[in-house]
C-alpha cells in the first residue's frame, strides 16, 4: 500500500493527519525539506509540475528521469531517502494548450508515461484546460475533462506494468483528479475566489468514475486518493485569500460519505498556520506549497546581500549585486512575470522583487543569478557578525545565539526556508 493511502486511512479513522507537498525544484528548498522531514520522520512529498519538468526538459531543463535521479541523490545525501515520495503535478496537456487535441494529448500521454517510468508514484492528472480545438466560448465540460483524464490514466497504468517487470517491488501509483483546478503558480490578478460547489463535485466524481470504468480502470479508480477542490484559498501579487472553514462545511460533508477520498488544496502558500491546521482537520489533507518556499529563499538572499553591503560596500571586494542581477535578468526576459504583475512601472518593479507570486523562482537557474549567489556566498564565508544577523535575520539570530543553528551562509538560508516549512509541520500536528 502507498504511504499516502496509509495516511488517508489514519485520517479517516479520526486521526488528525495529512501531508504537505513541496512543489519546487530549488536545491536550497529541497535541502530544507529533507532536513525538516527527517527530523520529524514524516513524508517528504516532492512534486514537479508539467511545465517545470517534462520530456522536453521544461523550464528547469530536466526530464522526469533527470529530476527523479537528482532529487533522490539529494535525499540520500541528506539522509532522508526513506522519507521521499515523488509526485507529478498538473500532468496532462497543460504545456501544449496551443496545439490541437490530438497533438496536445499525445504529448500529455508521453509526459505521464515518462513520470511513471521514472518512479513518480503520486500522479495529479489535470485535463481542465482548453486546447486550441476546443470551443473557447463555453467552459470545458466535465465529460471531456474526465474522458481525457481516464485516457491519461490508462497510459499511466500501462507504464506502471512495464516498470514492474524490471522492479518487482514497485508500488502502483495513486492518483489525484478533479475538474476545478486552480492555475499553477497563483492567481494572475485579484479576483473573488469561489469555493467548489458540493453538488457539482458529486456530479463530477460520478462522471470521472464512469469515465474510468469505460476505460477498464476500475482498479486504478480504487487508487484515486484525492480530488482537487477550491476551498477558498489563493494568493496574488500582493494579497492572500485566507481559509474560512465555515465556507466549506457543505463541501467537506462529502468526505464523510467516502472512505477513499480526501481533498487536495492547491495554492495554500502564505496561509496562517492556524488556517492550515484547520484545513487538515477539515479533510483537505494534501496541502500544496511552492512559491512561499522560494519566497523565503529570496528573503534570505536579500537579507544576506544587505549584510554583504554593510561589510564590503566601498571596499575592493566585488559585490554580488544579487537583487540588481535578478532585476536585470527579469527585464531582459519578461515572459515569466509580465502576465502576473500589474499597475505602473513602480508597482511592477516592487512586485518583481517582493510579490507573493514570486516569479523570481522561474529565473533562479539563470547563469547570471547563479553566479551572483555564488559570489554572495563566497563574500560571506566567515560567520556573520551577530549585530548584523540580528538586524537582517532576527529569527535566525536567536537560533544562533541559543546554539541551535550554525552561523554560516547555507545553514542560515536553509533555516529561513524551514520557517515556512514549520507552518506546514504545525498543520499536520508535528509541531505544537
């Protein structure tokens, strides 16, 4: 049985439990995740998204096999290999919506096959997006969404059978489905968030169940562990829509009728830790987080650059110019932020650096930015002077003073990301 199925069994028996999913390919973020999950002996669920990692390399330049090997090696290095579970997020035609259905779905099929063959065992199938040959004047019907999802699941099951021939102990994948799927990476603009309608969800589940049956996927349906819903949480460039459990009472009643399913909540970034704990208690048992983690990373790097300036500005030391480098790279290639940040030039500049949407994360692997980070680390090889640490990283300062944290660049960065992870550990009752 999959670890996630075991988790759901505990949750259904009344045990306050759940899991958070780390949607990031950043090494600092993953090191922070492995460190924390090893300390608390919980799953380290790492998910890569279709546009991030795919058969053509995605924006990370990694195929599913590449990402799985790299992530596993990192987990082994951190002593957390037993905690690691790999998942695929928004798998389907997401990256190929400008193509017709035949081409887009063919790419989606190869994508999901590659993920399963690479050892990803939590598969979120997402076919909720319009393709070029769909009628854009009307919403995509649940029947079309479900049929496409079943078609992809069929390919995933076939891929698993092929994998099992070489890996006899391989565990069958579990699936997440749904037709009301928030866009990856946060809202593009302010909007009124609509909670998923409970009656519509019941109908959607029936339609998905019948579609799976039509493809001979009755056994695979038993491994559908979650459905994506909109529980009223989201974030934009400068605002966060906070969870209010009274708005989802009817929706959560559905879970009492089903021993198999929990809800998966996307875009839970920046939620107060108390709200996250309420989500877990209400059966939103899989909490997706990504931008908040690299947001914390960016905060740490900005803070350390301020330390660098205090120490070396006006000297012969060449400064990293991290913030300036990020701004230049983003302006040179605005494709990853221009549709997310609005307002005049001043507001856009602020949001490029500080916005909750954290579009910086799409640029972190760019060579000039990597070189800037490396120079920043080189310039801060010595322990940070405590007064400066108190000024720019006060939480980490206290930990250093208490002997709980090493005073070096990597430890400080990883620990700052860990502050965000702690909110999710609190949510699943690992922290008081």
